[in-house]
């Protein structure tokens, strides 16, 4: 609202914007429905502009006519606009070692600041609309948040998710000892993005789930081959192969027989009675 203080000596009063008359006394000249007369009394002449936008910014003049001479009072309207993100990079899936460039554009008045941050522990802050990550690693995968603010209202923020793809790397391989007739399992763990597919081999022959009493269970990071009743044919070297579209990794482990020491023979003492 814009207010103009007047006295009883005033004969005519008007509000103008850029030489355009908005109100002359109680008569409305403006065609803008957002402009309304707020107060028209002997001491005050004020107008109100509803739903202000940036185009309303500028000089407003209250023109007063008295018997002596005209007077003017000027008010400069500054329109503030909350910071808002209007364009941001899409989620991205990229191979490890590649360069990443993210963009975040915002608008607002006053001119907003823009910064990038990584919310997870050990993350960083980067000032500016652009974020460049050179030779990205798998540890740098995750959400990256753009934050813009100018003090008019709460900051605006949006996130970009970066997925870093890399070939499988087998991380946990152990030999296993088992006795005939007992249960046993061999485990193969691999980290990969996309998730690895697992295959098992024995002596270059691929093993299939449910064949020869074997059970193979796979999930995103691990494969387990289960022997429900170990026989002598099960002993030997097994190879786990983990693969995705970026490469493959393999590891060999041994299922070996539990050593059972032979029974100790009883010592026999022979005595000959005297004759």
C-alpha cells in the first residue's frame, strides 16, 4: 500500500505511476483490477496494489493541489521475489572415472546465491551454479543438493542423484572344510553397480541350481552354494564368476575333507606265567 498524508487545504489529489494516473480523488483511472483505493479522508489518501509482481516495481507519485501551489510525494516500490530453482540437471548414471557436470539455475530478487552440497557424512559445499567432479569414484555416488536463497523466504532446494557404475570386485572368499555326510557352504561376495550376476564352476563345468543336490542362492551382493549332504565327489576347487556389463571378476575356493585321525590301536601286553 502507498499512503499520502494530506491536509484540509488540499483541493485535488492523485496517485500516478510512470505518468499514468491510477486514482484521481475517488475516481479510478487505472484499468488494473489489482489497484484499489484504500483510504480517502481529510488526512490520508492511499491506494493498495494486490498480488504485486516485478512489473509493479518503480516510482509512484502522489500529486497534491492546494490553493498556493502543487506538491508531490514520491515512493519507489521495490518488489522482492523469493529464490526459486527453475532448472537443474537430471539424475545421472555414469561410469567410474568419468567427469560429471551439474547445473542449477535459480531466479529471485534480490539476486539469490546458489550452492551445491553433498548431504551425506563427509560431504562438501561448493558455491556457484555449476558443480564439476573430475574422474568420479564409487565413493562419490549419491545425492547432490542444490540450495538457493536470497533472504526473502526459506531457501529452495532440489536434489540430483548420481549413480556410479563399476565392474564387480569379489571381496570375500574362504575355503571350507566339511566331513562326508555333513552340510557345507561356499560363499562369494562381490560389490558392483549394476549388481553382479553370479555363476559357479567346478573344473570348468558350470553348476546349476538343484543339480546333484546343490542349492545356489543369489542376491544383489552375494552368492552361496549349499551342499546338503557332502560326498567325496563334492570335494575340490570351485570358481565363482561375478559379472555385469562393465566387466567380470572371478575367484577360486576349495571345499576339502575334514581330516579324521586314525583310531589309536590298543597296546597289548602278553605275559607268560612261570613254569
